[in-house]
């Protein structure tokens, strides 16, 4: 082998290396561009999320006053701190049950004006539109979140907000109804005991003196239930999203670039195989 041939061979290898590197980068860029282009053709989806926690006493309105008074009149020995937690947890549990109920969700969608307008715009029945939208709600019980995914950011925000309000009213109705029913039963018992001068009652091994007239006066003095009960507190309020949830163009570009990398390596391997033959 001559000196010129020896010098030419390393130069040839360097040229092959840079040509392969150029091809590899080119395929990566092309793949990334294809991935980005595919993402651009996908329908844009916007996601609105709300996160909750149990309510405080101030969130319960005078539901707390009546419920705690009911426990007091029953002779409950639970401490005030435990009463606060118990009533907060009970109202929050009912809220979550209603929030994740498919029946309540369907009832809301069938009644909602925005959903009715969507059905008309898409020339679909309200039942079919409601069924389609049910699948766009996501509930994560462990994270205490509810999300709604839709192709219109403003409408996604509006529908989720209206659903939370709808569930709040449903929950308030259930909690107030149960408390009123229990309150009426107890009121009749206390009224009868006061009118008949029932006197002391047996509580376990103890005989407890009862001021039935005082209890009756207390029950008559409480204010009726208001509409201020909110069975949750927002950890994260729903907000109109500023960027789409999907498609993730960057992710698609990365996937495309990886595909281009693999294809480029394949082409370079094939070229190298034929050069060596």
C-alpha cells in the first residue's frame, strides 16, 4: 500500500463519519418535524380541574348550628372539636358521593343549557350528547379532584363550574332534608316529654335529670336552615386553561425525533454493510 493510499483511507473514514452524522441529524430533524405536524392535525383539548378538601365550620352555614344542637339535645358526649370534624367529614362525604354519581352527572347534563345548545349545534339528541360528555369527566378520589376535558376552553370552564354548583345544591338538599327529618322526630319527642312532665331518664347505669321544657325552648329558638351550606373547600378552584392539555406537540416531536434517529441508524447500518462488500 502506497503512502498516498494510507493517507486517503483515514480521510475517507472521516468523510464517512461526518456524512453519517449529517444524515443522522437530518433524519432526527425530519422525524421531529413529522411528529410536530401530526400533533398539529389532532383536535385540541382543554382540561379544567378542581381540587377539594373537607369544609370548615364557617362553610357549613347554620346547618352546623342545627346539627350540633341536635347532637347536644340527644345527650351526645362528643367534644366540640370532634363535632366540628364529624359534621365537616359527613357533609364532604355526601358531596363526593354526589360528585362521582353517574346518575347525578347525567341528570345535570340533560338539564344544562350549554349541553342542550351543543346537541343542537351537532344535530344530535341531548341524550347522545350527554352520554358523550360523561366520558370527558375524570374523578380521582385519592387526589380529591374532578376534571373536564373539552375542545373549547371557555365552555370547559363553564360546564365544570356549573356541575360543581349543581352538585352543591344536590348535596345541600340531601343534608338539609336528613337533618330536618331527624329534627322533627326529636322535636316531637321533646314536646311530648315536656307536656307529660316525663322527668329523668335512664342513660346506661346513670339516671339523668332532664329539663324538657328548657330543651323545647331551645329547639324553638333556633333559626331555620339557610342556603349557605357549602360541603367542601377549594384547594384548587377551576380556571380557564391558558394552554391546551392535548395534543402535546413537544411530546409528539420527541417521539418523531426518536423515530427519525432509529431510522437514520438503520439507513447508516445498511449503507455501511454495502460499502464493506
